[in-house]
């Protein structure tokens, strides 16, 4: 009879710990699910943001593109002038 009383607190402790751990497992599963969903939402937002950036052009990008095109045109004209001095066609 004495042995059964000493086992009762141990059994209670084991069952209580088991019930508490179930809550931890559920919390961990919910946390993991939230992290996965949150990560997917961030990835989707990044893709949408990159798509908007790819479609829109800032003023600075427009200015840089115009400067690059002007340099290319100047190089083309210089090359044509050199060829004409050599008696060749452009």
C-alpha cells in the first residue's frame, strides 16, 4: 500500500508533464505554421515589389539612360567622321 502512494505523485507528475508538453507541441506547430506563412507572404511581397520596380522608371534612371544614349550617339558620329576622313562610307 505504501508503494502505491509513492507511485501516485510520480504518476501525477508524469501525466501533468505530458499534458503540458502537448500544449508546447501545439504551440510549436502553430508557431512554425505562422513562420512559414509569414515567410511566404514576405517572399510574395518581394516579388510584387520587384515587379513594380521593373515596370516603373525613376527620374534618375531616365536621366542615366538618356546620357548613355547620348554618349553612344556621339561615339557613332565620331566613328562615322573618322571613316569619312579615310574615304569610307559610314
